[in-house]
C-alpha cells in the first residue's frame, strides 16, 4: 500500500508533463454467490492509470503505469508497467530516397501487430493484464523495435531477449491449498477420490522453475504493411512472429500421485514458457464513413520444443494445438466521435495432427485454462459521445459478443457523465453466460460472474 501511495503522489507531481491520466474509486457488485469461501460479492478498489512522456528533439520517452489496490477484506494489489521505452526517429529530407523515416525504440512498447487480435482479445501478439478477465489491458513486448517508413510501405521489426508473460488473478498458497480472492480464478481441485477411499485433500507441491529460464526468452517479429492506393485508404499487412506464448503454461502431474499420507495426497504443479509461431495477414479499406478489416491468423507450437521435454506424463491446463481464425471487422462512423461496429469471428482449434477434437481436453478438465473468451461468434459495438447543456461530455459504450457454438455471450454497457472537465462518474453492467455445458467454455465457467459497478474518477 505504501508503494501504491508513493507512486500516486509522484504521478501528481509530474502531471504537468504527462498525457492524460486518471484515478478511479471503484465499486463492483456480483449478483450471484461466489465460487469459494474466499471470494466476495462486493469489491471496492482504487485504480490508477498514469502516463508520463517527454520529447527531446528526436528522442521520445513514454511510460504507462497501471495499478489497483482493493479496499475490501481481500486487500489484493495489482500493478504493472504496460509501456516504458525510449525511441529515436530520423526523418529524411531528400527526394532521392524512397524511405521517409527510420525509428528505433528500446524497452517495453505496444505495437499494433494485429487489429483482430486486439479486438477479440486473444493475446497472441501482445501480453495482457487479465486482472479482470472481461476487460484486459494490453501490455507491450520487450526488446528493440525498428520502424522504417516510406511513401507506400512500412516495416516493423522486434528482436527481444526478455519475456514477461500476461498477468492474471492473484493466487495464494495457504496450508498447501491454492486459492484466490478474485472472482476470475476457478482454481484447481483441492480434493480428489483415490481408489475409493473417499475424498482426500490434495497437497500441491509447487515446483519453482529457475527464474532465468522463464524470463530469458528470445522473440522475433517481422511486420510488413503496404498501401494499395495513393490516398492510403486501402492497405494490407502481413506479420510473422516466433516468440513465447504470452501465457505461462501451468502443468500438473495428475497422472502420478507422489504420496498418500494422513488422508492427503501430494502432487506437483509448475509453470513453463513455451514458444510458438504466429502468422497473420490483414486487408483493410475505407470509403467515406465505412471501413472494414479482413483478417486471418494461425499459431502453433513447434514439434520437439525443448521446454516440453520431460513433461510427457504431465497434464497441460492450456490449449496446445493449432489455432486458426478468420475475422471481419466492419465500422460505420456516425460522426467524428460516434461509431457503430459489427464483427464476425470463425476459428478452429485442433491438436497436432489437425484431426482430433481438441475440445476433448476442455471437456474432461473442469479447471482447464481458457485463453480465448470467444472462439466463434459475432460482435456488436456502439460508441456515443456528445456535450450536454453545460458543455460537459456524456458518453455511452455498448459491447456485445455472442457465440452460437457455446449458445451464450457477454454484454458490457458503460454510461459516463462528466461533472466537470476533470471529474466524472460512470455506471457499468457486465452480463455473461452460456447454455452449453459440453465445451466447458469461458462463458459457461464464469456464468456466475454477472456484475454491475460504479466509478468515480478524476483526470489529471
């Protein structure tokens, strides 16, 4: 808590040099009872999003800090630096070169590698803060970024050697049992029936890997974008990446019991980084007030990855197969600040031979990790913003996604009212659920997590 307050006070002192930042007092009420005794129905928290940037001629520094401190009995604390980098750009003032500028950035930076990945929140390219799984915050990759711009094309490259994975609900170990105060953690089973002896407690022995083996990981990304006409209204973008999956793989040796003693069994659990290959292409265009982006992507784990050696008998609580998606995003700009968007998603998830039904893993494992909230479905977005009679902003956001495969969806609504140019309040509604129990999908597992919230915020 002291660290959180210190950062907040420092952010106020530097606010004159920053992009807009905000601090919010939040209250969320979940309409259904919790999954476990540690989880609550009402959460109160203080959230800060602080941006700091400075220019020195061709040098630019940018940083973003995000933190959340819970004021209720859970006392959870989350904090992260989604971006922090130095960049240098050089503009060519000559007509003899096709290249207009070259930029180099070092640090943690958010690049738009794929528009569809960002909208559907797959987290394939950039890692995510999934403290609230419904509303993740994008985080940058770490390394050296190179950008080359010309009149008709651009190239973005990344070479990185430091890996920081996506972050999730805070998990604690107490009396060798794994639990969390967060509603976005289903947990692993703490009891199991062994050989008809009745329910036995599970003692999890956490196998802590060598930290350098986790964080020291190479990443390589190449992104090429070209404009198809002089007006730059039509374009295509191709991306290739070989990097660690943004989620650490949680593995547990459920096929082998280490020890049965005093009505308790012991099992190992650990986390490992696993690399994958990502390939994606996007085609976009805009005509007057209508724009569209057609995307396709494919990701897979290479055969014989050294991280998987010695874990053949372990159970992976993650999707490990080939994942392919096709997406269409269409947007209509009602005015300069208001828009309507309709989106479509079709994806396939299969095992190594592309024939087995990879959903079998999800069906048989109740606590299987769901990286993807929606696998097949449609999305609807509405953003309305206007000035009231007192010339202060009013804002309404609606986002709805529906999955025919899971026979369910999720709805988010937020209404914001500015009481002054810097002080605002908002009300949020979040509803999710699915009828299909077969797939053990994210929508089904967290169907009890409908909640509405209230926010009081200040922009500085």
